[in-house]
């Protein structure tokens, strides 16, 4: 036992790990939460020796309780303020790998804001059951004023006086130093015996003796000091109301051990004072159970119910990359107030889908049905904010230059809310003419008037009069309505068209104005991007499509060709929502060599596309043995089921697109899945020699080994990704970007193939019992999107990663009128530069009203940032942190009214700046 020569303290911390939804639907867990909280409040009131309770690190529990028990607010607040209930620092206990960088920050911000209302925040970096831990957690914690991280997964303890840790992912003790890629360090507390190691403490002396003999030895095996941690609770665990008596019994049985009903602040203080002469192991970066057999990492939750991940990608992106910056722009123009209340509501609604058993897709079907509704609710609020903001900003743009084209000019504004200059194909629906019902015209006459509107003779031009190649589709007569702030709804008929064109060089965090006008000269004729019966090319790339639908993509700058890209693979899956398991000895099926139907479906000046159709058939399901193995809860690595001998059709339709200014090859794949118990992936052989690869993670481009550790037994080595995965040999590289496809693997096939999971069909929850989940088979229509980005070896320096980040964010367009304004037709709200630096967010801080800008360094080396916010007369710029607290004032790096500044970002640093504006 650790420190056998010194008196030891058993810190018993009461808690419940509260999964809001999991093996029961949300409301059934909710009912149990109400009972638990009622019991907790009564116990605190009636038993002074029941000293404290940790509310699982998530403030949403308070919301959920008071939603049903509003009359208990005063009593609940009393115990929080007196320090007997500890709350925060998160809003929800999220899965950090499957939620975006900014979503992780909003979770921390809102958790702190909600906890602050009660006068206290538990500064505990609490990650009890996160399915792997992100590498930047130490930096995020330090910036939030938290010097510790308490977690359950990702590090293997070796045991005091047992063996010395010999790798970056082992620790001699349950206490360790966790270091982020930037060098930030926090005290790590590993639940070596899990977060239930002090659960259900016996009151009976004989039972207590057997219990504590075992528990003290288990904790002491890994503890570096005599401060032993015992977590009194587990998943949905009711309050142990007789804990005070159980502690009295333990004190009687073990007079040499101090048993205390403790809390995290007291435990951490005692531990730190005992660690002064201890040498702890240092673990670095991502903690993904690297030194294990690979079977229980739970990484395949990244591909369970892919549709949820896709909806989450849309929801996160529209909030952080569109709604927040557009609302900030509108706020800075003075046209609207920043809608803090609406954005917080939208974020909270979205984050209610972010707990690990929710976003990971590893719950019962009812849970995930409700998630779809929450995704819709959050997105609808975000879309409303976007609509209001874009029209406010468009109304501030000076479009008077288009008056030269007459009264029929139809101006429109293209917004680029990403952090880099952007070109790309955009679409907008324009109302060419309207007639309002209030005008008193007979209904038939209104309809006739709109149908007679001429669409001929129009050209799309920018503010300098340059023609932009475009196409338009006549959408015909359409009904619409306005919802004025001061009047009843105003319905109208309109003649509507859909315009498609390539917006070019739209400034970062800025806008560019066009107009569809009469009488302008036509543009220059451009050569077709279709260069042959199965080939495409622009100035950056050339593409050749083979008979089996695979692609040979040549990076024209380097003359490197990547062959056999976009092979589809199908394999059986007899695992569950948590883990993939391919049947033993079963070879995967692929489309390599399967003849495809190939034809041109688009050939415009701005974009060309080929359609590739594979008529395939795959096994209908797993075989009959699989049903028996599921019912008997056979551990998935030990399952022997195979695939059915019955086959079903599986037709894959792929659209391969190349834009004129595009740096990547767009892939849009659709299929109707009628097969069960299988996994579908897209394969991209890189043929690049590399022992490591890179993947977009949370505020980090993580570097990961291609080969797992020697302990790894699982044939699969799947990993988490956010925006992209990348293989590079230092001079050439291939990045595969995605939309909401969070699982990939770099195959050990001699070609360093990037395999991206498109679909995983399973039929049970898995884990601790038998829970059928037929909807997890994901039957029906599926659509996925990818982008192939060759580059010159360093994806951060060459802009490939920036293109992958831009791929995540939709364009925003708004129709406006001909009018004056304070903004030029081409305007940027922020100009910045910095090699290897990524822009992350622009928003307005709720507490200060300041503009908050955040970047992160994608590389493990220092980088210089130069920025010029275009916000009028700015008072000052200051360094901030992820909680938006003001720090050191930044000295201007240039002259003039604008608040320019320069900074050197450390390796992998997350860097936030606040701008005090006149608004």
C-alpha cells in the first residue's frame, strides 16, 4: 500500500454520474433524477454529517431538476452557496472528440455562467467517462483557471512498486502530470479503479471489513500518497442516505485511517500538499487508450448512427461559423443588437445532444429520435439569427454603384464567414419582382403579372462591372410573406429564380457584392472543365475516372498523381453501437474492378461534374448465429457469427465535381441502405511513405502513429477526426476532408490508405446488457460529402487544412436593394495573416460587449500573427482566454484608428483576443 509508514486519509466523495439519456429515454431518466435530487436535499437538511455532494460537473442537472421542481430553487441554492453541493464547470458532460472545438469552449463558458449565478464554481476538470480525452484539455483547463483534470479513460496505470511506466500513455500512479501539445500541464487524477470505487459503503461491520480491506488495497496499489480517493456513486446511482453511519463504522474498524466525507477542493488541496516530494509520470497529448488491446476504446461510437454526426456538424457550424460572426458583424454596423439570449438558447439546445451517450449514438432508439428534434430546434433558431443578421449587414452595404444599370438591378451579397479568403460555387434564390396582397390587385391579375415578368437579357456583375459566369433556373410563381416588426404579416406573389455562380476571392470574414442586371456586357468565354469522356481539369488539378469509378487525381503544381482513389468497401459488422467487429476470416467486399456507369451531368463555366453509378449487391445481414450471440450478450471480440448468404441490391451514386478555382475534388455519394450488420467505407490510397499521419482534432492537428502499440490486438485501428485526415511524406500530402464523418483509419496495407467510414449498421446498444436498437441499422437513403485535397507536404502551410476547414462552413447570401451604406461593396471586418495558424471564431462577449476573436496554432512551432480588425474607432485590443476574461493590453502594431496588433503564438497555442469597440 502507498505510504505505508504514514497515516492515510480516505476521501469519500459522493456523486452520481448522470447520463441524461442512455438505456432509458430522457424523460424516464428525468423522473429518476427528480427523485434523486429530492432525496439529496432532504438528506443534506436532515443529516449534518452528510457533508457534500458533487453534481457530476454539469449544470444542466440543475435546469432539469428545477424544470419539474421550481419550488425547490431556494433550498437548492442554499446548499450550493453553503458549499455542500458542488456545481460546474461544464454545462453538459460532452464527448469531447465528437463535438467541435468551439462547442467544447461554449460548454465551458455556459457551465461557468450558469454556476456563477449561484456564487460558486467547482474548478474541477471533470472528464469521468469521456470516450478518450482530447490533447488540448490541459490548455483549455489552464485557460479556464483549472489546474487539474479528473478522468477515467486513456491512461494505463502500472501500480505503485509494481512496474515503472515506460511509455507516454502509462502512469506509475493514479496521480500524474498531463501535458498538452502546447506544454500546459495539469495535475491528472485517473480513476484507476473507476468512478464507483467507493460506491455503496456497507454499514454492517463484517461486510464493511471485507469491503474496506479490498478497497483500501485497490486504491493504495496505484496511489502515490496516503490521500486515497473513493467515489461514492455510479451511473444514475441513488444517494447513499446512511453514508454517515457507514463512515463511523469504517473509522471504528480502521483507526489508523482517517475517513472523511470529502469534496474535490479538499481532496485536491490535501493531495497537492502530499505530492511535494513525489515524481509523477508525465503523459502527453491525446489519451485514447493507446497502450491497450484496442477492443474497449469505444472509438467506433464515432460511426454509430452517422446521421446524428452529420446533423451535429450542420448545427455546430451554423452557430459558430455563420450565426455568431454574422451577428457580430451586424452588431458592429449598429444595425442590430447581438442576440446573446437566442444564441445561448440555441447552443444549450444543441449541447443537450452532446453528452457521450447521446452524440456517440450509443443509446436506445427513443433517445436518438428526440435528438433529431433538438438538432432541428437549435438549427431553426440559428437560421433565424443568420437571416436577420445577413439582411442587416446587407442593408449597410453601399450598393449605389448598381444604380447605373437601372431600376431593375438586383443586388446580392455573398458572405464569407470563414477565416480565409474564399472562392467557390454559390446559390441564391432571387425575387425578380413582387406584388403584395395589400395592393388590392385581383388575385388572378397578380398571378398573371408575375408570370409575365421577363427574365431575358440579364448578366451577373460585381461592383467593378466584371461579368461573373452564372446560370439561372426559373422557379416560376412563388408565394412568400414578410413578418414586419410593426405590422401584420404581409403576403405576396413573386417571380423567383435560382442563380448559381462562382464567387471569387471573397475576403476572409467579409463580403462581396454582385448584382443581376439588365444591359451589361457578357463575360469572356472560358474553356470547359470537362477535358475528355472521363476527365476533368482546372489550373490546380486534373482528374481521370477509371472504368470502375476510381479516380486518378494529379496535383498539377507537384505533378504527383494519386491513383485508385474512392474505392468503396463493405464489411460485415457483428459488433454494436460502441465497437466494430468484422466476422473472423471474412474478406471485405470492394468496388475495385466493378464496372460503373459514368456520364457528365454538369458542364458550366464555374463547375463540371461527373456521375458515377455502381450497381452492387452485398449480404443482407449477419447470419442466424448472430441473433443468438446478441441475446446471450456474448462479448463482441468473442463472437463467431458470419454474414448471410442472401444478398440485397446496393446502388451507389457518386457525383465528382471540380470547381474552376477549386483546390479539391468534391465527392457527394448517395445510396439507399437496405442491408443490415455492415460497415461502408471510402478508401483513398495515398502511396506515401510515412509512419505517422495527422487528423483534425480539438484546437489541434494531432499527429498519430500509423502502427498501434504492441499491446493492440484489435484488427481495426480506427480513430476520431473532425474536419480531415491527412497523410504526408514531407514533400507531398493528401488530405481527405469530410462533413460529419468522424471516423477514419489509416490502413496498414502498404499504401497508407485513408479509409473514411460512411455508414455503420448495427442492431444493439451493447455495453452492460441486452438492448436492441433496430433503428441503428440506419436503413434508407444516405448522403455523404468529402473533399480530396492534394498538397505540397505541409497541409498547414500550403492551405490544404484551411480549405478543409472552409469545406465545413456553408456560404451565406442575401438579396438586397440599391442603396447607400457605410460598408464598401467588398468589405472585410478583419484582416489577418499567420502561416500555420487557423482562425476559429468571432463573437461578442456577453459580459463585456467586446468583439472576441480566436485562433489556434496548427503546428508544434511558434508562429507570428498579424491582425487588423476593421471595426472603426476601436479603443483597445487585449489578450484573453477561453472564458473571455480581459488580460494584458496588446500594443498597436500599426498606425491609424483601427486596432491592429501582432502576437507570437507558441506551439499549438489557443489564442483569444478581445477588441473594445465603440459599439
